[in-house]
């Protein structure tokens, strides 16, 4: 796999869970990281402390990816400081689980805004920068729930299915600009994203996985770095599942 020395990488949801692992691996491979987080300043502080040896190669910025003005300001800053963007990882995501009949409008809209509209806004602005240099890698973190569907997650499943559709469409639009657009689809990964689920439910989910275990954030990061590398010029518009055979 390539090293990523001097590559500029933008990662949303970069300070926790899967995003944190992705950022760390890119840093270890020499990349310059711009990490975006929604509002957990303590998680950002911990990330900075744990990666202090790379302090000259990462910036952590607070940004609501569903807010068009905030995203536009973020990309103006990136353009001014780096004049380019090589890799975008759309990892920011939230859950607001409820049975559809009991799901509030806000529960529906909050998930769609962050998971899907956030992906649209970040990808839109990234493409404008990437086209300037006729190079780019966009990787959207989706989920097998996009095609499996889980009870209580209609909003989350819809947002993730939308990411896949967006990915396949955008891949066709930017193919001639040497920009690839792909998804990595993690199954059940041991992070705090699922830690608040009922333990009996987690046990049932683990039984669903043929490998009978949950994955690790590092295993997802390896897939992201693969799709971000120069070895994958002819891979675009696809979904790479990291799900233990789910």
C-alpha cells in the first residue's frame, strides 16, 4: 500500500471510534490531517494528546457537517492553507433509534441531516477542490443496514442507503477528472457508537455475524486506506464491506 506523505486528508467524525482510527493510520503513513468533529471537545483533546508526536501534521476543527455555511467556511480555510485536498473521508454519523410509528420528525431529520446531507455538502465542496488538480479520493462510511434494515433504525438505514446511491452517482460524474468515489461499509464495530445498546441485543447481533465477533476500528481503517491509495485507480462507485460476513 502507498504511503500518504504530503497528502491532505479531510476526515469528518475524526476524534472518536472509527474516524479516530482512520486518522491515526493516515498520520502514521505521513499524511496531513484535517479532522472535523461536531462538538465533543474532550474527545478532541484526547485525540490531540494521544497523537502529539504528529502535532505538526494535524488540525482539529469543530464543524457541523449539515450546516452549509460552516462547511463552506471549512473548505475556504482548507483552500487558503493547503490549496488542495487529496482525500475526503465522510465518517460523521449519528443514530436516533425509534420504531417508525413512534419516531419524531426531529429524530428522522437529525439523522438524515448529519448522515446524508452532511455527506452531500462535504463531497460537493471537496469535488470543487479536487477537480482543480484532477485528482481525488472520496470515501463514504456507510453501513450494511442500508440493505439489511434493522428494526428501530428506519432513519439510519435510509440515510445509509442514500449514501450508497450518492456514491454511485457521483462516481460517474467525476470519473473523467481522476476522482474516485467509494463506500466502506462497516458492520458491527466495537466502538462507543454501539456501546449504549442493550447487552442482550448486542449478544443477538453478535450471533448474526458469521465470524461471531465484532470488528475493530483498525480493520475499517485498513479498508479506507486501501481505497484511498494509488493502487485503486480503477475502483470507483463500489461498496467494500467490513462486516465479518454479515
